[in-house]
C-alpha cells in the first residue's frame, strides 16, 4: 500500500471490539500500525505512546489499530499488562500484512526469517492511504502520526 491508494479490503478479529474491517471504518479516518510482536520492548513502547495520545486522536475522530500476528489471547494479556487503550487486531495468517507489504524477510545475527516490518498507515475517511511510515523508529513516532492526522 502506498500513499494515494484505496485501502485493501480487510476484516480482522480484535481482542476488544469484535472484528474490525475497512467497511466498518468507512466514514472515519484511522491509523493502522503494524508491529512485530506483543510484549517486546519496542512494540510495548509504541503501543504505550499511541495510548498516551489516544485522547488527542479521539478528538480528531481517528481510531488507532495495532496489528501483529499474535493471537487474541496474547493481545489481551499484552493490553492488560501494559494498560493499553488502542485496538489490537490479529493477523495470524499474515494475509493483511502481505497486502500492505509489511511481511518481509528480516535478518538478525545472520539468521534470515520472515516477520512484520514496523510500519504505520494513516487512512482518511474515504479509505484512501494518506501517509505511510516504513521502518519506523519508535521514539517520537506517535507524535509524528498525530501531527499528520491533524492535517487531514
């Protein structure tokens, strides 16, 4: 997915609000942020940063949806332990991650494997991708996304 494209059709389970889909979100802007794994340091900080700014996103009418391939049970444990207030969706089969181009080959200590690239997409009320952040560095990222959301 790139800026200016219509978001691909999706329907994913969440740990709190049932399923979330492009159809259910139509008419409101939203953020989809992809992250590698629940309860890891970077992913925890990113989720906490979005949670800390949730009231400001709410004031703009922007929903925040975090996506990983973790199970709903892992999401629930992650949310409860970290007191998160964002929607966490599960893409266990990685179809949604693949459609957004964030299911990529990674390399850690010389070992290659497939995983989720940390990336964020800001989608407007009509379902068009307005901003894309790839290979996200967590520090200051939620603030940058909030600024972009204010410009919608």
